[in-house]
């Protein structure tokens, strides 16, 4: 049970990190404020560091991980591009990123509760990813 929950939790973290990184890449060329861009790039860098840890853990279990749900990823991309086409601004970017962070925090907490038997290493990675998402949402509030 521990190994099964661990792998499932790591897969969800893998998908979440990939989704977060892709979302930042989708908006990075539209950012006007150097401060907002720094928040986003720092967050993307931290996502990539966590991704390395997640991949190392998944490799231990000989698991390939998980990609984000293609429908969710497509809907996110469409929403981002439609909103930026209507109103290209740092406000719009902060709004989109805050929504994404909130959805990520909600999902990751649900998985943390669902996979209670997961090992402490995977739970720690999940909590750090949650904290990263929460912190970005706080850091960019001034742009809402």
C-alpha cells in the first residue's frame, strides 16, 4: 500500500509540475513588469528543480510518471490565449496564474489526503509544491 500510494502521489505531483511549468511558459512572453516576470521565472525554476526530484523518486519505483490531462491542458491554453487576446496585461496574467495556483493547491491537497499511505519523501515533495503554488499566488497579488 505504501509503495502504491507513493507512486500515485508522485504521478500527480509530476503532472502538476508539468502543468505549472507549461502555464508559466504560455504567459512569459506577455509579461510587461520585470518584477512579475521575476516571480514567474523563479517559480518556474523551482518547479523544474522539484521535477528533477520527482523524476528521481519515480525512477526508484521504475515509473514513467504522468503528464497533465490533455483536455485540462488544452482548456488552460485556450483560456490563456483568449483572455490575453481580449486584454493583454499583467493584471490578466496575474489573474490566470492565481487561478492556476489555486486549482493546483486544491488538487494537490486532495491527493495528499487521498494517498495517506505514501512515504514521507513524496509527501514532503507534495507539500513543497503546494507551498510554491501558494507563495506565487501571494507574490503576484499586487498585479490583480
